[in-house]
C-alpha cells in the first residue's frame, strides 16, 4: 500500500522492509526477492502518480474551457514522498551470489494522525463505496469514484487507482489534508492488491456522480466496448501479419 495526501511537505520518513510469511511466522525475504518487491511497490507509486496527474490535467483543461466553474469543490490530492533505499555492507564473496546488499527499505513520508482516523472510502473488491450519504466523508468517496471513472476513460479502459482509504486532517494554516491509502488496478494486474474480476466488472458496478456528468465523461461501458473492439482488431491484424510472414516470397 502507498499513501496519498493533499498539500503537505515531507518532514520525516518511515522505513519498511518487505516481509514473508511461512510456517514459522512472519520473517524477512531473501535480499533478491526483497529488492524486487520494494522496487515493484515504488513502480506502482510512479504509475499512480502519472494517473493522478493525468486526471487533474484533464480537470484543469476542462474547467478552463468551460464557460462556468463547477458547482462543487474539487479536492487536490498528492501522493506521499516515497522511495527505495538500499543498505550496503562490505563486499562478501563467500556465497553463490556475492553481494554488498544487506537490506532494502521502502521509505515513506510519516503522516500525522492515528489509525482510528482512517476511513474506507473505496476498496479494491468493488467500484462502489460502502459509505452512506449521511457520512461526513461521503462527498470525498464520490469524488474518488469520479477519479476512478476519469482514469478508466483516460487510459481507454486499461487502468485506474483503487482501494482508497484515509483520513481528514485540519492544519494550523486552516488548509485541509486528505490522506489516502491506495491500490492500483490494471487489466494485467500490476500489484498484489489487484482483483482481475473486479476490474472487468468496473463498467457495470461504477455509479456515476455529478462530477462524471459535469465533466461529460464517456460511459465506462462504452470505453470497455471500444477497448474490446480495438483488441480484436489488433489480434486480427497480428494474425494477418504472421500469415504473410509464413508464406513463401513468391506466393505474396
């Protein structure tokens, strides 16, 4: 999991190492597996940042061209500062794979607040929120539902960010921070938290909000339909090219 927040600078970091569970309980991964696991986690953050930036670029461009401002607030989120750190030791040549690597850490920005402040806005098992309209954070869940739809449309039905949970914090400057944990959902399954069945059901389960309507988003089912048609076309073209390559030059 990675964290998401709005409008705060990183002041300290938390180091986490990857864990493996087995018959003996939770333990450390071997360093090659640990390094790959942490790298994959950081790669997810890069993809998620790109998706979020693309969504806000679309929003800004649409608002700029629209004759009237949106009739609702648009929260501005960002992801926490995070990175990969490798602790090294003197070179050891007494094993099958000599290395100086000792341990790999995922460094994440330390955020204020306590665990009980976290709210489950959206989870990776469904495209709908479990919050009710009476909940104080329901408007945030609706906005994040819109963000998922927007990312789905922008990527042509290929990817969106899922599993949003977080907290709301008021700073001394009266600015608001919305901190979210996320998972990443992609048709080829980027991370461990992805559920392929849920991804395929997104167009049917997604419930459009006033944000989707105001920003004139294409229906998610239409996006999915176009993707399937495009994939069929590419498959057909690939088969045709392969057939041509297999034919003798004189027969073409």
